[in-house]
C-alpha cells in the first residue's frame, strides 16, 4: 500500500486483523510536501517520481501487487490519467498496480451500482473532480456534500459520530450506495455499522483499496466485518483496472 503521508494508515493493519491473516497489507508512506486538500497539493502527491520511489521502498516486502492508496491523488488526473499513472508504476516494477479511484469504479461495477451518494471530506473543487471521475466510469452522483476539511491530518481525526452524520446527510432513495472517498478518513471499523444504519452498501476508500489489491492477486476472499463488498460479493477474480461501464 503506497500511502501519502500520515492520517488513517492504521486502517490497514486493522483490516488485516478483520481478514484473519488472508493477506499482508504493509504500508509504505510516500513523500508529500503538503497534505492540504487543494487540487494542486493533491495532484502533487500523485506525481510519478514520488510513486516510483515508494514502489522501490515496497520492494523489500516482495509484494505480489501494489496499490496507490490515495483517491484524490489519482482521480484528479482524470479517467485516462489515473490509468496512465498506475501503468507507469506497473511498467517499472513488473507488478499489477491499481489505485483507490480505480478501485471505487471497479467496486461499483461489481455491485452493479450506477447511482451513488458521495460524502467527501474535501473542498468542493476537489470533490467535483471525484464526481467527474465517477461519471467517466458510468456512475452518476445523485447526492453529494463537500465538507471542506482542509488537510488529510484533520480528516484522520474525524470520529465515528461525525462519520455517521456525513453519510446520513447525503443518503437519498436514488442512491444505490454511499461512497466515502478519502483514504485519510478512518472507516474500516465502522463499515458494518454504517451499512446496518443506512441499509445500503457503503464503499470507503481504504476498504475498496484492499478489495482491489486482493483482486489483483487472484486471492479468493469473503469476509465478515468489511461490508457487503466483502461479505456478499467477496473477491473472486482478478480484474486489473476496470473499463468504463456506461
């Protein structure tokens, strides 16, 4: 897991525990200059050299796949740019590679979800980029809120009560699932309760990143504790990066 800076990277060892040892999810902290939630700063964390440096550090773990565990640092490059971003890392390492943004698209496709609500920690300019990315994947955003949290560090401090409020505020009958797109947001410990509360699939950044990583290595996993994506769909086949579903 190539993860920019420090915020909610402890979601990954927590997920390892929930998965009961089905996968090892070591986190490599990639270099950042700023964790500001601005378009410029978030694009900067996703530059090729930073990710290649992280991939070289990850080599000591002898990984079977790499995930760029950052949503804004991938979707702000657009649909084509996000694919080019991971292709560059894959070409350099010889490993299957994907990113959190592409994982969201793949998860929606797997769940046959075409309309979603988005509760974003980001300011509007960044959140709009995620909606545009989803549109290119054939997923319509029917309800959205941008909470204007200024930094990833601040997003990492959001507690369970605020998380539930964010999700409830965007829920509508037209939304088939609710998306929480920031990997800086702690969500792994709350997914099951969120789904019970709202009665529909909850897709969160760290959750879909892990799910996509397991798909990349053909790991057959169904698990309790990580929401419908893992419980009802599971991880049954390698897909790499998804094609548009519209």
